[in-house]
């Protein structure tokens, strides 16, 4: 019951030996994530001990070396923004199947270069992020910074631009449970889009309904609405953050820029509702709609 990652995910942490990498590696290990290696070319050959789980993790110089030695099939990136482009390209060159980029503040040009590099190499790597909280399949693996233990395994697929709203929705529907929750990030060039996630959840036999959290700015949610109309048969519940945002302002994420009526929360809500998506105006209303749709599926 998952997309992209599961209990068989073997994770390498790029930037594991840094402050954030160490802290979140300890968290992921405590959540049961199978972390098999760290990567830092300056500390290759070192062994890092994590007291909280009494586990030693080896450090390699490159992702390719880590994959060859450990069978890693997922990388998660915790490096400063100015290193992120080269780190992502290294993982792409190694053909890691999944690359989760947590780092925020990556220049748009750098993200574009990494994305284009992946396309030019046959898109053998599924990039999630950048500037995202990661991806979790509850009770199997937790890759990134999503809090553990706020939801059980279940039939709801969740894709979100927002980190904190991901956590809130997971907690609000914890009695039903999540198949996979992924944050795609709010930057202008995401490696995985709403549409990518929608199709993956559509193809997952154990995901029964999908929750899609968007935000103001751009037209990703409108494009997702068009896609839902012709490709998605499962129920979709939506939420768009930013109903009270003033027009013409940049709100938080680099991609959250509203110009005139384009990109407003209301325009996105209208587009989604036009194709049958139930859209909440608050996170709590979205959770209520999700519970109602789930109940209707099981009361037929």
C-alpha cells in the first residue's frame, strides 16, 4: 500500500554527517527506516554510530559507491542549498531510483539544471522536492522530516505542496490511515508534480481515495484538475492554501505568487470543483470531507 517507497527502500543520506543530516538520520532510524549509508567525499571510510538505535552507518565518497556496496535504492538530501545541484546531479548520474531533496532555498536555475540533467539521462530517477518534507509510507518507511507516529497505514493517498499541512491532514484522518504521503514542495520547478502523484495513486490498488493539497500561485492545480477529469477514477478531495492572501504578494514558497485572478485560491477551487473534486476551505473541513468520502465508499 504505497507509491515510490516502501519497506524495501534502502536509503542513503547525502549530507548525513552534517548537523541536519545527523539529526534527521537519527529520527528516520528511530522510525524504522532502513538507512544503509551516508555520503560525504571528505569522510569516506568513516563509520558513524547512532546511539538512539545502537547502529553503525558507513560513509561513502559517492552515491554510486554506496549503491554498489549496500544496495541502496533511495537517496535523501540534507546539504546546504549551494551544494544541492552538484549533489543531485551525482545521484542522478548514479541512477538512484528515488531522490528526495529536502533542502530549501535552492536557486531556481540550479533546480532547473538538475531537472534537465535527469530528463537528458532518461529520467531514471524519481526526484521528490526540492524544498519538501519528504515521503512516508506509515509503518514501513519515513524518508525526510515528516513526524513519525501521527498516522497509521491505510487507504488515503496524500500529495501536498505544504509540509505542515501534510502533517495536519495525516493527523486529522489518522483513524483511517495513509497509504503514502508525499510533500512535493512549493518551489517553481518540482521534480514530482501533483499529476505524477495522482497517477501513481490511481495505479496503486490499495489507495482508495486521494487528498491533494495545493496553494496559491502558478497553475499546477488547474492542470491537475484537467488531468483528474480524464485520467483519475478514484475520489479526490482538495484543499488550496491561501484564501486570505492578498493579490500580488509572494506568500512563503517561491512559487506562491498571485497575479490578478490567475493563481488565486478561489480560481483553483473552482477548477477542481468543476471536475468533481470536493474542496475544503480550511484544513479541518478538508479532513471532514475526506472522512465523509471514505464513509460513502464503505457504505455502498
